[in-house]
C-alpha cells in the first residue's frame, strides 16, 4: 500500500477546491457545457444516459481497507448503494449528482483517493498487474514504477491536452495480467544481462475501432531513464498525433502510419535531448517511494497447514482450486474474489459487500485489497491456514463463485443500460451467459475461457481480445452482436477474428453455446484450451457450426 | 481580449499587422509566413517584432531569430489542442528564448497553471472574469509533481528538503 504524505494531501485538497470552483461556475452558467466538459472529464465525470457518472481511480489496483470502506460510503451516500469496477482499475458510480460531486471527491481525498485523469485526453490512471509485489518471480514490484509515473503524469502541464486519451500499464511477470500489449504504452519490467533494472517499452496498442497490438520500440530502457523516455514518447505524440479525426487520434494510428521503426527513431532523437535532465529517476526518489509502500510482516508459516488439509467440503476444494493462487511467501496465498455471480452484472459490488471485504482484508490480508482488469477483486496476503474461514465468509457475501478465468467470468462494459455511446446492452447478455454456464462442473470441464462484451466499438469490454468477443452493433434500430473468437489480452495478445454476420440479442447465448460445444467436440485433448484449439483449427469449424442451422 | 502579464491586466503595446498591410513603426506582431519571407529586413527595422507562430509548425525554424524577437505568440485554436504547450517548453528549455511567450486563442482560466509551467508569461485571455481571477488561479497549486523549465520545486524536491531538515 502506498501512503500519501502531507504534500500529496495538500495537492489533493487543492484539486478538490479547484473542481468545486468549476462546478460552481458551471451551475451558475458562467461556464458553457462545452467548456465544462473537458474540465469535468479531467476529474472523471461523464454525462451518461440517466445521470452523471463518476469514475474514481484505483492506481495500480491497490486499495487499503480504509479506502475500500470509503468507496462503500460514497456508494451509499451519493449513489444507489453500489459501484462498478471497470477494466482499467477504476470504480464507477452511475448515479451521482453534479452539485454533490465536490463533496464526494472531498470524502475520497481524505483517504488519498481521487478521480484525477480517469478521463479526458490526458494520461489516464496507470494500471499494473493486480498481483504486483506478491506473485512469485517478479524482478521488482511494478507498483513502485507505476507510482513514479503516476506522480510524473499528474496534471502534467505539457500533456494534459493530448490528441486523445493515453493509457499506460505495467507488469513484471512473464504471464501478463495487466494486458500491456493493448495499451498506448505497455511496460515490462525486467533485468538486462548485466542485472540492471529496466523496461521493455511497447507503444501503440489499443482497441476501439482500429485495434492494434503494441510494438516494442525499445527493448531495454534503464529504470532511471523511464520518465524521460515516456516524456519523449508523449512529446512526439503531442506534436505529431492526428487531431483532425477523433478515430485516428490515438497513438496507435501514429505508430501505424509512421511505422514502428520510424516512430522509435523520432522518440530516440527526442529522448537523446532530455535523457540526462531533471527527469532522471534518482535512487533517492525510488527509495522514498519504496519506503511509502508498506509490505506486510509475513510470518514463517507451513505451506500445507492442517486447517487446509482438514477442510474437505467439496465446495471449498473447488473454490481453492479455482480462486486461490500461489504467493511469493511460503504459507501465504493470493485469493481472487469473483464479482461475477450467476445472473449478476460483471464487476458490480454493493456497499455492504465492499464493507465486508474491507473487514475481511483487515482480518486476513493485512488490510489490503487489489482490483484487477478482469473486474474481480483480490486479497493478496492470505495465510493458507485461514483459507477455510475466509472462504465461508466470502461465500456468505456472494463473492466466492468458483468461476475465475472460466466461461462465466465475463468482462463486460456497462453498455446501453448506462452508457450514452452504446449501441446495445452488455450486462443482460453477460447475465444470460452466466445462467447458461452456471453448472460449475461443466464450466470446469470447458476450462479457461474468457468472454468479453462491449456495447459499442469503443471496446471498453475489450471484446477484441476476448477468447470469445461479443460486440454490440446497431442495425435498423435493433441490437445486434458481432462475435469474434481467438483473441487474447495476455503476453501472446492477438485480436480475435469475426466468425460471420452479426446475430440478434436473443440469439447470442445460443451462439456462444454452439461455439463452446464445437470446441468440446473438436479439442485434441481435455486440456487443450479453447484459445489453443482456435489457434490450431482457425475459425472455420466454429463458423460452420454456428451458421449451419441459422 | 484582456492581456495579462505578471499577474495583472496590461495594455498591449503590440499591433497585430495583417500580411498585406504595410508595416507601421513601433511594436508589431506579424504572421510566421511574413516573418520568414523577409526576416532580416523586418528584424532590422526600428521597433520590436513579435511573431504569431502556428501550432503545427516546428519552433526549431525560429532558432536563428530568437535573440531578436520580442514576442512569440503561440496559438490555442481550441483549449483542447495542446500542441503549443510543447512548443513553449521547447522554446524556453531547449532553445533558450528569453522574450515574451504569449498564449493566444482560446485561453481560459483552467489552463493558466499549465501555461505558466510550460513557460508562458503573457496571456491573451478570452474572458474578463478569467483575466481578473488570474492571480488567484495561478497560485492554486502549491504542489507540482514534474520538473519543467519554470524551476518550481517538485513534490520530490520538497520531500527531500523535509528529510534534510529532519536529518539536521
Ligand atoms: S464500449 Fe461503448 S457502450 Fe461500452 S462502456 Fe464503452 S463506450 Fe459505453
């Protein structure tokens, strides 16, 4: 966890008072909606179908129990008692009143939470692997570097009005849980042959209308130079990125039009000018930031405690197998809390659930909670002997569905139920699918399968990189859905392939069932994953199966 | 549009001259094309010269004239177009321009802090109320996180200073 000091707190309160002033000027009519728009957007405030939506950042997906409790309190006081966790380590409130927003912000600021740059054409919330600092095998904790970059990009005077939004993600693991290849900048922490810490830098990933997988523009930028390198990328983009067409304004288009090599050369030329400047991340700064992340006082605990062995409830064993991952410390585990109950809206949590999870974090996870881009939460520091007790408590509040990474662990955007840009609903599609695949044995037999749903081409549900992607489109005023298969968001990121003509709302779940049945019939072995079967077979057999009878 | 310099509203000594109009005596503000067409002659005349530089043209082209230009006016066609922030920083920090750097176009109060930090020192403000609020708005943030040419101490500098004090 990162502790804010006086300086950060002073900054946040200045930010709240600035926004209070902006809201007052909007309410009095001094600011037009157009002028207010870019200001509210820089504070995470969108105008949705029914109300203002407020998007709050959870930098690098780390929360303290006190912060989660405050998120719950804001949900209760200013919203309708729940919040929605997004694919970018944010939480969204859908029913906030403009006049009350400054107060909500002030309450969040008291616990070091804010909505700065969660929207707008600036550098957005920096995301990281939700298992940062606790998963085995990392060369360093990516959150240290996410925090370096968070501070550097906060209200950056030069880069607050970029051609378009700009997203940065960081991982230090070979298995990429942060989806760095679909970010404007993806950073992979590593050590070079001499053992120095640095980053592989990928640029130009992104989804939306024209999906691209990020390309490596520098295979090793020393950690001390990462800020100047990012500044060089941003500067080239700010000057050369397209501003004539909103759909061509992301950096991915610039990289594509220039070619990754030419783009990299421009960045290198700029970087050479600023590399040895005040932007060097000196050891002092890293040490300071590192010192403000608190790491638990782990005990020496047995890897296989008696409590764990003795708990033979088959539901517990199923959950243990599905939702509990190895920890870097012996005797500890990382526990994922599924926010994907059967029939639920993916990523939604009620204020009561948040409060209960905060209490459980205090009791079992050194007061720490993580938020992942899959729209689930995690308790990162659970002693294995506590797992049975924790499971019972999680089950009672409905966040122990053992479906992590399975077919009903669906990623979905808010869609037409909330979003003013949507073509079609996402949530009801997800809900129906979770009902179809509610049987755990079936889901376990199917194995790892990620379904992603977006309500429009903006792709907030990352449908392009779902193993199965579902995209809402509109045809003659009716909701239709395009289905892609074979996408993935991890270290082997690829964009999925369309299987054929779009289908109606009422057909989507049947089509997905057909695809899954085709996979079960075609897979080479029970452990050949869906995504591997599609890679081996191509889309044709799936397409035939889906459209043969339609 | 009120011009703000050093926190106060001042009168503008510079006359903006159209490309086809004859050059008057005194301080003038001309377009980039006009300047580059005959820079040496124009810069030799009596009276200060300023140039309005578009945001899609490299400021490196101005390098030969920087010491003789009194004003460079950079343009914000809309407040959403942030290219001039980069131009401003390059002029100040890379090319060492010491004259007046003026923000023009859609200049609203909520950009003042960003502009000041990027090296602007004159502001053609769109609204009177924003110009009047300049002083208060400019001081809004006591904390900044990134080093720029304005030389303000960053959050990290302040932390280090606090630690040094503690150590003493
Ligand atoms: S993908 Fe489209 S519908 Fe879904 S949240 Fe994003 S903008 Fe809205």
